[in-house]
């Protein structure tokens, strides 16, 4: 398994709009086991993105999907920057249904 956890900062006042864009492009991503967008309660402009994939290759392949490309293009103007990004190796847990 392959995981990513990252914190993204939206342009001031655009967090909800960025979250909407990110959530729209998540429905059909082969190999994606979990994709969670969460507001940072300590920062009005920040979002946390937590992803779990069956493999790093599936994650990389998702970047070529039309819906993901569209979300990236629409979201890019709303992004002020990326604070952190960590790759992980998920072991399992509540809500994560492993194949």
C-alpha cells in the first residue's frame, strides 16, 4: 500500500472553493482506497489531504485521469502553497477496506 498526507494552503478566503474542487475529482480513481479532504481548524486557509492507494503506481496513474487533470487545472489558481507532504505505508485501520 501507498499513502500520502499533505497540507495545502488556499489563497485567503478560498479554502471552501478549493475543497469543493478537490472533492469533485475523487469519485472514480482506480486503486484509491481512501481520499479524505479535511479543514485545518487552526488555519482558515489550510486543508489536509490524506490518501491511501493500493500502490504508488495507481497514485501516479490517477494523475492522467481526465477528472483529476481537470481538478488540478481548476484548483491550481486557488492554491497559495503546500506546507508539508509525507509518503506513508498504511497498515490498515477502521474504515480502510483492504482488498
